[in-house]
């Protein structure tokens, strides 16, 4: 908390709120929704005061941002026969919307710490979860779109009893099946998932539901909302599963964003932030029990996700960075320009600031270290920079061990010297440019991904690493240029002996593509 929250607060000059004016202090409490409560409601401590002013901080921009983030995060994994977007001109007149994950949770969408998994998934659970001002479920939005197009639709939330499911699936021109898998903070348990998921299966018997419907409906679309990779193998190759969409929990506009993509008002442009394997044992093992000997050990050399799959030659079902579009794009004209000649070692950092001394006095009054009970009472659970033990004794001298000296033989580390390390780590060494052309018929966005592979002599055990990405919107027939800046830190590795970032001489290969396995363009630079 000190480094992530308080330090930036002081760095920008904000400081801590300390004012007699109500408008200058926090106007809400994260521990209670009541307008008036004790000053410290979690501890049930302090006087009664106004803890919440119920100020609506939303405006048009925040609402647009929430919706746009949801739209752009949806990943189209499969679209056989271009059956999406949905169109009544393609013979789709009757829809089936299926799955608990399509509709409202019977407990509501703002349960305590979001501990709920029986409806549309808007967020994970835990102490950092927030309450939504409203929610729009996929069923609501899809039903609205269907009515506007004079379509007929059915809905079922049955996950285990398939008599009704089988009937309505046989009548549907297209079925849209929603499935989910959730996770959160470890103090909450949902179906024996203690925070992290215990496996990569879909929840609520969803695999069987999808298969049942696909066996009876020749156009079955699967929409998955999950906090991580899930097993798609039980249904992904089914001839009637013609499309698959994936998204993480998308917040209050989840349903609207999904409907806009399904019906073609939005062209999907999301990309997978992880790899989806073909077999469960191809993932790094899930540790659900701590060995008696202590911390779990592995020999994976810290190669996680796509780097682990690449290094071990594992062919995934869908690779990191993968995502389809309703349009088509081509990449061309890769150019690499040196901006600043790289050097093996970092330059000397600027001089460090002198240490801050609170007091020049070697010895201080020991009473200053005791809690000032006469000034205020300690809040239960708070940690204060004081001692509570009054049996404190002062010593005039301390006997240092033999050989101790106050003279420091110290040299500032090369890797330090600035915010985030040596300033030179942020120097631009190369500029990489590539042209993106929309060769399809639909306006849309393309995500160009930059990967770099290192010389074999560098000691970095990974075929290539993502070092940049950019999403650009391109109209049909148009071309947009994307530029990446390769920083010194992008091609540096940590030398444990030197305790610094170094650049290994050799050949660096630079790739630009549409995913970690689809690298359409390649070039290289030689560093001597």
C-alpha cells in the first residue's frame, strides 16, 4: 500500500486530506453504505458522523468508457461459415438464448463482495469488487435486438434437466449458449473454488448443456465469460458449434456489448490475454495443496503461458494474442530504424539524492516513541508508529561488533537512479513501422503485436516475447501505419552477477503479427 498508493499520492503533491471543510475530505466510505455511521464502521469505533454523501460521479464520458471497454474486450474465437453477425436475411428467425450465464442472478447482481455465480458474470469476487449502478444481462439485450428485427426467441436457464432444452433447441434457427467460470479472492469459497479456480472446466455443467443444444441445433453459438482459460475441447470441434465468443467479466454493460457484437453493430477486436490449450495437462499445474516440505517447486524456468507453450513446442487450441474479426487485414512494409546505438552496459545513473535525516540528534527522548494517549485514542486494528510498552530503557552507548565502521564502501547500482530504474532504460533504440490494410468489407480495428527473440547466447530461455501492441481502426480499402518504439529495457536482460540490466551482443529478431503464433512480418537487428 505504501509504494502503490501513498507514494504516488505524495509524489503528485496531493498529500493526505486534512481539512475542516467537508468538501475537501473523502465523501464516501468503503465500509458502509449508510449515510451516517461510526467514523470507523469496520471497527465499530468512533463517533457517529456522515460517512457517505452519495455523490453520483458518473457522466457521459464514464458511461461511454465503460461501454467501449466492454465492446473492445470481446474476442471472436471461431466463426465458421461467417454465420456471425446474426442476420434475419440468413434465415435466422427464431433464437434460443440458453444458460444461467445469460440471465439475472436470483441473488441479485450486487451481492456481498460479489460472491455469486448463478447468473450473468459482471465481475469477480473479493474485497476489491465494486457494486454496479445497474446491470444489463445478455438475455435482456439479445431479446431487445430480436424484437426489433421481428424475431421470435426462447429462453432457458436449465443446466441439468434437458427435457425443455431439447425441445426449444430443435425449433431454433440459431442457439446462443452462455457459459462461465469465475474466481476471486481466497477468503471467499464458491463451489470449493477458494479464490483461484480448482480446474479449467466451465461451471454449472455447461459443457453438457452446449453439447445437448448443438446436437439439436445446426447453428449453435457459444459465449463464454471467464476469468481465465477454460477447456473448450468437449464442444469446440462439434460441427454445429459454428461460432465461439470469449470475454472476461465486462461490467455493467456486458449484455449490451455482447448483443452489439452478435448482431454486427460492433466489429469484435479483442485478443486473448492468455493461451487456451488442447489438453488440461498442457497448462502449468494447478497447486491446490502445499507440500509438507514447504513451498511448491517447479522446473519451468518461469516460462508462463505462451512462452511455456512456445519453448516446449506445444500446439495450443488458441494462442496468446489470438482474435478474429468480421473483416480481413493484411500487414506489409516492415521497416526497422536505429534511433540510438545500443551499448552492452547501462551508463552511470545521475547522482542519488542525499539521505533525508529527520533529526540530527543521536539520542532522543524515549517518551517520544510511546503512543500519545493523552492526545487521541488508538483505533482498533490500525497500525501506528509508536510503542505501547512503557518499560523502555535508554542506553547511552551501543557496543558495535568488532570490525564495524560507519564509513561506507558503497557504489550506487547501475540499475537504479530514477523512477523505475536507470533513466537510460527508457531510451528509444529502434523505431519499427508497419502498414495495416483493411482488405475486407467491414470497418474494424486490428491489433498489431510486436515480438522480439533474443540471441541464443543471452541466457534468456524463451523463443520470443511480446514487446508492444497497438490497436488501430481502419476503414475498408484504407491503410494505417503503426509505429512501435523499442526501448532499451525491451531488449535488456537481468545479469545476476553484475546486478544490472545488460544487452547481449548478437542477432535480435523482430516480428510483427496478429498473434503470438501468427507472425506475418519479420526482420532483425545485429548488436555488436
